[in-house]
C-alpha cells in the first residue's frame, strides 16, 4: 500500500509504529489502528498505558532473570516449589510454556539467549554467573537443560555443562524424540536417529 | 497458554491488552509484548504515544468523513482533485486501497458502514446527509458507488441511489467480474453470471 496516500499524518504515525512489530505488515497495522480508533478513549489509553507501564516498571527476578513485578519473581519466592531443581531456559516464553504443562514444580533460570557465533553471541554474552553461584551454595540437586533442539542450543548446553560439571549436581537434558501426533514417515533423520538411540523402556500406564 | 502462569501482573496486563486486538491471540500478543520490552524506552514511549495521540487528536473530515488531521482532509482540500466526482466507500481502508491504484482523482465520501439488518444497522445509521447536501449544491456530476460486493453493499447502493436519483447526477457502480488472475473454473456462479451479463466491448490497448 502506498504510504503517501495516508490522508492523516497521525494515522500514518500510528500505522508505522504498529508495522515495526514483528510479523505485522502495513495492512495489518492499519486494521489494528482502525480497530483501536473505534474503541472508547479509555480503552485506548488503557492499551498504551499497559505497554508503557510494563516497559518502565518491569523488573527482572534477581534469582532467575525472569520478568517479575518484584525483586524476586512469584515462582522463585513460592515456598511450595522444589528449590533443588533448576530448569535452564532461553527466554521467559519457555518458562510460560513449561508452566502450562503443569509437569514441572522446580525453579527456572532464564539465560536470555543461546551461544550463537553467527549472530555474534559468545559464551561471555550468556549470563550464567548467577546459576553457578546458586549451584555453589549446594542446595541444587538437579539442573535440567531445556534449550532449543538446535546446534546453538546444543553448544550452550555443552558450555553450561562444562561450567557446572565440577559441582555435585546431576545435569539432565529434556527428552528429544518424535513429537506426539507425528508420523514417522515425515520425521527428519536426526530426530528419528536420536529417538531410536535414546529409546526408553516401554511402560504401560493403563491399569485395568 | 495458561494465564495463571504469568509471573508478572504488568506483563499479563500488556498481553491482555494486545490480545484484545482483532486476529491477535495470546501467543502472538506475548511475542509482540516481549519484542517491545526488548526495545529502548523511547521506542516504546513513541509507540504508545502515537496511538494515544491519534485517538485524542484525530479529526474526521467535514466533507467526506475520512480521518484527517485538519477540518478538511488533504484529498477534499486538494484543488487538483476532480470535485465533480464523488466515490462512496464503506471505510477509510477503501479510500487508501483506491488511492493506491492511482486511477481515481475525484473526491470520496466515507459511509462508515453499510446497511446490515442482521447487525442492527438500518438506513438511519448510515450517514448520507452530507452527501445529499453536496449533490444538492449542484457541483457533483457523478457518484461512484464502491461498496462491498455483498448483499449488504447492494442494499446500501440501492438505498443511496433512491435518495440521490432525484438530482441531475449520474450514478455508477464499480465493475464486478472475474478478478485479474482468476481461473474461470474456480469462479463462483454469481460472479461469473454477472461477468457475462455485464460484458464490455473488447478493445485492445496494444498499439504497435
């Protein structure tokens, strides 16, 4: 769509700002802006305030680097969570994904990225100092590495393993294999190869 | 994704606000919010300011109802536009779409909707008063109806036609037919039927 054709500079500005967001093109941006324009003023103010407030007041948990409203996040400060387990993830999105499974009740540690030489992210850019400190204190029994199943994730796994291997802590990696619902026919060779190599004992959970 | 799992109320608010937008689900909202969070504070302030400013300061052109920064929009106040033609459209999006074709140099009139009894929008809810006033002044030679090719659009076309038929103005409807690039095989019967009924004289524009 031709930008010059915008009859209003204010509209153009708002559309431009929206189209800076990832995955939002000019047409979608216009649709979103026109939607907001149809809402009552309070709704629009509430929308933009929620974003500015988040940006200005957001804190990062001193324990796990996750986004938090307080110095220590609600997960780290929850006495019912198992503090002997730490799950290392790339971003807060992964924390939310794992939380949604309701299968994990330990703590997290958000790296904020993985080692990626192609993008200039070296081992020094990955903040694992706090993780090592926590392990040194001796309360942690298990570190679960839950990074992406990519070359970068693997490299980072190895780097973290090397750094914490000296401490009496068990290090595990989340299982990789054929995803639930996937056809073997369409599974790539690396995944399938690893799934066979890392096969587990068949155990039926159906008790009749 | 489980909402309860958000470790931060501020984050949850921002995600909630984003997911109120049409076509934006919880996951996309989270992705957009985390993207904004990674931007410098000025960028985020600029984003939310662009939206609030638009909402608070937006004006609607007194001539055509389009969004404008001034009392009269840049199209209506442009002396080079052909004021004898008025193109009636549903929304400002349509103005931008037609402007992008660079084929039309007349003025517009934005209805803000079409008659839609299913959604409780009757003829009284469609603001055509200003359009009738302009035609009454006698400067308008042609009214081009460019509403959606739907039952509601047709009904509205008919309603407008009835209201302005008494004036010496020619009323036309944008052509409906097989879209450029479409296979006849996959064109619906109504479109194809109308395309045959409204066939035009074959004229070659290739001059060798």
